[in-house]
């Protein structure tokens, strides 16, 4: 009885197919052992992916909330640093200028005015702080600065008080420029240049949103800015030939700034409340993500021992296949006849 043998090409094709199949199985079992989850959930769940889809949707939403809470936390933390910088700056300058009398030497007046001008520059720089690519106090216009440059504001205020010689009137005019709703600070384009509306609201957890309301338009900040700005106007030459008048202007700066830290502290408390909500939402979101991970493992998790066993079995089969392939490749007529 004759025997029909498969040809060399058929054997080679068979071996290639077996090799590809085993390599795919090896990759699958390696992935499952490493991740602890099914490499092909659709096949593993036999097409019933309703639970898996629900978990993935919830995870996607929570990941989005995680990004929002991270950005909001960075934003509010940056605002707190700026507010503290302004509060300390107002206290320091008020302390240096408080009690300035008309008998103060002119050289000391010039020095104090220069310190006040530097404090105004620092305050504007602080309120124009950016974290990443976002301005902290420009409201919804987070892509640009909150305030015009100090030089632009001082030039606008200098024009505002042109012709005035009474220190009290000058101080009132400068403060009104900042304080009046719809006044120069808000509408001239030479003061606040951010957006009128606060940024937000941001969704920080399912069903919860926060609005970042602290902008450079807030009255608590305008009060401090007005004081700093008046000192800068003095430094810029207001009442240059009237040392007594300049001293009175600096005294007005001190009176303005002495109450500013209270408002800044109150605003910092408001930002702090928002920070607390963001932190609480962050913790809740993290807990929910952990719970979803556990649920996900229940749905598509694999037993690590079984995965390791299947991986080892596949490895042994591949080694056997390679041994068989090597033997077939070494076969010759002489070897066959032996």
C-alpha cells in the first residue's frame, strides 16, 4: 500500500501558520499577564460589552473632570500667591508712608515716591501673572494680560490730573479712575484689558461646577491698585515743584493702602473656598476612579496564575515547533534512508 506524503512547500506553509498562531498567542498571554486584563475583551466577553461600555464612559468623564480639577487647582493656587504678594506689598508701603508730614525732607519724599512707583509696577506684574498659558486675573480672556502696562496707566492718570494743584483733589481723581463703575480703569483700554466676565464655570465632578470669579476688576484689588498708582503718579512728577503737596499725596497713598489688606484677605478667603471645593472634588473623583478600576477588573480581569500557565504552555509549544522545523530543514535522502 503506497503512502502519500505532503510536499515540502505544504510543510513549510503549515509550519509558518503554526508559528504565526503561536506567536500571536504568546503576545496575547504576555499582555494579559502584564496587565491582568483580557487582551481581546470583545471576544472574551462574547460580545456582551454593555457593562464594559458603561464603565469606560464613566472613566472617560472622570478623566475629563480630573483635568479640569488639576487646571482649576493650579489656577487658584497661583491666585492665592498673587493675593498674598499684593497684601504684603500694600502693608509694607502703607507702613513706610504712614505719618508722612509736610516737614519731610524732599530727598526722602523722592525716595518714598520711587519705592511707591516700584510697588505699583510689582502689583501690575503680579496681577498679570500667567500659569502655563493662562492669565490668572483676566477673567474669561485668559489668553491675554489682565492689566495694561504700568507706564500706560501712569500716563493715563497723569493726563487725568493735568492742571490740578490740590493734593486732595488729585488723590480723589486718581482713586475715582479706579473705583468708578464704567470709569477709566474699566473702559479706557488703559487699565483693565481682560474680559468683564469671570472664567468658567468649570465642571469639576459629576453635577458640580465652580466659577473662578477673582479678576483684576474686583473692588478689593482696585482699592490696592489705586493706592499703588497714586504713588507711581507722584514718582512720575506730579506736583514736582510742591514738596509739601507731594508729601500729602504720599500720605493719601498710606491711608488708601492701610485698609486694602482686609479686602485682599477677604478675596483670598473666597478663592480658598473654591480651592476647598476643588480639592474635595478631586478626592471624590479619585475614589470613583478606583472603584471603576475594581469594577473593570471584575469584568475583564484575568487570573494571573492561569495567564502564566497559558504563557508557559505556549512557550513550550513554540520551542517544540522550532525544534521540529529545524529537524525538517536538516532532512536529506541519506538521513531518510537511515
